[in-house]
């Protein structure tokens, strides 16, 4: 979305790329390097991976939302 600044848009693009291709494209890495440290970029990859793993497990185990929580 054109409304996002670069600092916020790049991690979102990286997360989308990881979700779609399990890979962050070179152009996205280069953009991330402009405002994020190596540690932060590694954290981004591991955080996305962790959420993917948790969602796979919860879906596979059939975990349902609590009764007082609305879905999408």
C-alpha cells in the first residue's frame, strides 16, 4: 500500500515473501539493510517462521477459538 513508509513496508513485504516462497528476495534484503541491523533481520525471519509453525500446529490439532473470541 502506498500509505506505508519504507521502514514499515519492507518487513511486511519480507513476511509476504516468506509466506509465499519461503524466501526473501534480494531486493527486499537490500532494502531491509538500509534501516535494520543483521540481528533485526534475523529476528524477522525467525518470528515469521515461528508464527507459521504455530499456525500449522494449531490447525493440525484442531484447536478452536475460545467462545468469547470472534474470528475474522
